[in-house]
């Protein structure tokens, strides 16, 4: 079974279009799919990985900053790729496994961001509060998605 399935990431809106003349008793109803950026998980993961890359793309002079930056770069960009793998998974079990890998990497990224915040190894990093919040939201999305997929087994 090919489990490749992309969700529309849109909200369906019904609008009433009374373009009929008086002879017609049933006005036409039009359905439109409008994109909602809050539901586009792929776009959120892409933006998240981009912010991680920007944060880690500065040449750091201390060994600790280089080490943490490299670890954060690996774990912070991995969920995007694993989510892409999950979209083309071959079974529900494979889908859950790929989502679990993304979840694992997001949790690791959260720990690295907390360490950076606690130690101030990378000074002048204003993105920490936003990145920590986005990491938490993405973790919640993946946990919920994994629970839903496990119900289908």
C-alpha cells in the first residue's frame, strides 16, 4: 500500500453566489479552498529549518559554540527531510516510524536550544524565544499525528 498522501492544508469556505436571475429558484453555491498558513506543516518545517540554519551559519570562535551549533544544525534540519520521507512512506507503520524520527529530532533540537539559552554560548541570539515556541508547537503536532496514525493500525 502506498501511503503517500498530501493534505490540502486549506480551509474550505462556502460562499453564496446569487448570480441567478429571478427565474431560477436555486442560487448557486460555490466552494473554495483557501490556503491557511497555520495548517501548512511542510512550510512551517521549512521556515523552522531556515531559522536554524541562519542561527548556526555564523562562524563561532569557541569550541562549545561550534559543537552546539553543529548539533543543533543537524537535529533542527532533519525534521523537514523526515517529514518528506513520511509523505512517501510505503505503509502506515513506515509512516509512523518516519514521523517518530521527526519527533525525536525536534525534541533534540529543543534540548540544544534550551542549553544555548541557559549557557548563553551564542550571544545576541534573539531567535531563541520564537524558536523554542515553534519547536514546542511542532512537537505537539507530531505527537498528535503519531497518535492519530496509530489508531489506524
